[in-house]
C-alpha cells in the first residue's frame, strides 16, 4: 500500500466528513427557519381571520383564496400549528412535516405510495396542549402584575394540580402504578 495514496484517502474522507457536518448544521437551521415561518404565518392568519370575520362576516374563504398564495389546507395547517404550539423551539431539528405528524395535523403524503393512516394523539395529550394554549391566552390578556387574576387562575386549576401532582411526585403512594418501578 502506497503511503501517499493512504494520506490522500484519509484527507478525502475527513474533507467529506467536514462537508457532512457543515451541511447537517445548515439543514437544521433551514428546517427550524421553515417551522418558525409557518408558525408565525399561522399567527398572522389567525389574526387576519378574526379581523376579516369582524369586518366582512363569512368572507374568510374568499379572502384566503384571493390573498394567500398557498392552498387553503396549508393555511389551515399553519393556523393549527400556531394555535397548538406555544414555542416552536421545542421542535428544533424537526421538519414541518415531522411536527405536523407529532401534533396529529393531517398532511398530504409526498406520494400516494407513502399514504398511511396517522394515529391521533392520545386525548390526554391533545387536551393538555389545548389547556396550555388557553392558559397562555388567558395570561396574555391579564394586565401586568395583576395578582388577582393569577390567583383566580391558580384557584381554578387547584383541583387539576392536586390530581396530577401524585403522578409526578410519588405515583405509587397515591394509588398510581409507577411503570418505571418493578412490582415487588
């Protein structure tokens, strides 16, 4: 074996590896940028829908067809994403399609052979997400430093908190089987 050939091959391998690392980083940034843009567009579409409905009644579909350059389905997916996700940073490194899949938002398959049924999220996850979104909206509507509103939210959620707390602290003592502790 020729040492020059070996050194050339090693340099080439390491150069290709450096390219892989560079392109992977660029790809992750692009994926997150696309996700953040879709999320932001969803928020803007939600606010436009409210404005159009207040001003023109049921003209939202017409407005969407005339003004939005994507499909109606895309617009509704963006709006669902914005309405469901509080922070897109939680999905960093995932494609928009992967996030939609995880959230149970229907998408068209890339091709018909890829068509498969996407299982719905369990109801407790769906409801927890809805609760988080609703709480976020409620908290944003509160005037800053309004201790009364925050106290009222705490009081309203006290029963839920008391019911869930044993699951996170010591599930077995509260009558919940802990799946991570073997039966004795």
